[in-house]
C-alpha cells in the first residue's frame, strides 16, 4: 500500500469469494493458505476496502477491515439464457448431477478424512448405480473413482468458464445435489450453485447451511438427503 498508492494515486480493494482463514485441513488448499494466514489478515487490514460475496463472509472479514461491502454472486444471462424446466422424469434411471472442484473432497493419498460427501451418502451412491445415473462435472470423490473407471458412473472433466453453462444445461439432469459439510468455511460460501442449477432447470437438494437457508429441499443429514433423493425421483409434483 505504501508503495503503490502514492505512486499511482489509487485505492487498493481486496476481493474475496471464500473464507481463506478457516479452510478445513482436508481441503488441498489448506496446506498453502494455512502458511500465509497471518499474511492474508495483514493484507486485508492494509487495503482501503474489501468486497466479499456473502454476509457471513463480511462478518468474518470485518474483524480485520472496517470497510467491507457485499456484492453477491450472480449469473450472466447472456451465457445462461432463459430458465427452462427439463420436465418430468422419462429415463429408467433418473440422472442426478453434482458439479464442483476437488476442493470439496479430501485429497487422495493425504490420509485425511473429510469432504463434503458424508460416508452414508457415498455408500448410498455406490449401491444405487443400477437405480440412478450419477453424473459428476469437474471432480469426483476419490471413494467413487473406481465406479467412474468401470463405467458405472459418469464424469465430465473441468470445463472452460464460457462452456460451463452449455455443458450443464445440455445434460438435462433430473435432479441436482449440493452436499456440504457443516463448518466455518462452507458457511461463508455463496448460493451460486443453486443459481446455476436453477438456471439449467434442475430441481435440487441442498445441505441446510447458510448459503441455502430458506430454499426448498434442504437437509441436515445424509439420511435426509437420501430420503429427499428418493422422494423427488418418484414424486413429479415435488
């Protein structure tokens, strides 16, 4: 700040979309950011202002900077287009979609347990490949990669940002799931995934955590999410 501001006559604004100060130790980003936690707090404190994506993140970051604004995430309509519900389920196996990065899973070989998919949910998915068509976009839990390898589950690799809306909409999924572990890091997340699935016409089931408070089909446990999956796949009105 002392070097840049006098030279260029501009203010420094820090933009933040994730809680970099409380990343779970099973998340592969933790090994990097944990080393620079104090540095990140110092940088945030030195800036003229901070822009964050959620009220919860503002509450956290306001400890280190008095000028924090919330600018919630939105989707560009020119990429996502109009919302069109995909219609009733016509497949023998309903297509259930999850999309996201590997930050949602414990790093393979790290010997650290954790991740946003609970063990009961993982086991349910493993046992129901004949009943549901499980589709992943971006990353796959290490516990399920053998099913992808042998063709029992479907995986699409990471997509370019401009291609992502087209890919998600083209899948015509019958249902989406957004499981999240209850922790401080996830409490600060935005509801961008709900916006994406809605824009693609996909009904969804959410973990009952801050980003998804107030939405329909929220769950507090794996068992509740499993029950919702089975109910929604068999109840057109829901």
